[in-house]
C-alpha cells in the first residue's frame, strides 16, 4: 500500500489523514498463477 500512497501523493497534495482515507478504499488483489484480470471467455 505504500506504493499506492506514494503514487497518490505524486498527483495530489493531501494531508496524511486524507491520504489514509483514500488508500483504505483500495483492496489489494492477488492473482494465482495462470489467472488473468479478465474472466475466461470475456474480451477486452
């Protein structure tokens, strides 16, 4: 999540409390080997 907060800080001047609120809205997602972001049978 530190990468996310650093990325957000590059574009917006936020106080640490606001930054934590925004970062808490994102949930990390780990994909298993062989999985893709798109479900099988769907097209980009």
